[in-house]
C-alpha cells in the first residue's frame, strides 16, 4: 500500500502537475514550484521520523561541491577563451548591449 501511494505521488508530482502547468498555466510554473518546495519542506519539518541533520549536512557540503564547481569553472573558462579566440568582436556583447532590449546600443550601431 505504501509503495502504491509513493508511486501515485511520483506520477502526480512529476507527470500530471507539469503537464497541466505546460498546457494551462505557463506563467505559473515558477511560483508553483516555489510554493510546492516550501510545502514539502514544511511537511518534512513536521514529520517526527525525518532526520533534520541529514537535510543540509553542512560539514560535507564543500567536499560535495568542490568537483562540480571546479568543472563549471573549467568549462566556463574554456567557453570564454574559445569565444574570445573565435569571435573577439562579440566577446562582451551581452554586458555591453542590454540583454533585455532588442535595440543595439547607439554607440556601436547594428551588429551586422
């Protein structure tokens, strides 16, 4: 019985809810995600069998993050160097031009 409830929970949370949000409420995806995360945290926090010290494990956080952070730093550095070598004119386009506007900056003119 407990496994069937967990399977149903999995199907609803990761199948039906995302599908419904994608079809009917595209703009509500992130607010729904944040509210759901807070509700799940509250439910876990109220559960007496939940081991709270297992939630964060701050003493082991650096050992877990060291590899992914080093990988991300290396990949981003390679991408930046590659972009600079291949297209040096466009290296600082994103911070130079406002990423939210469609118009090029007046000092540079059009990009083509």
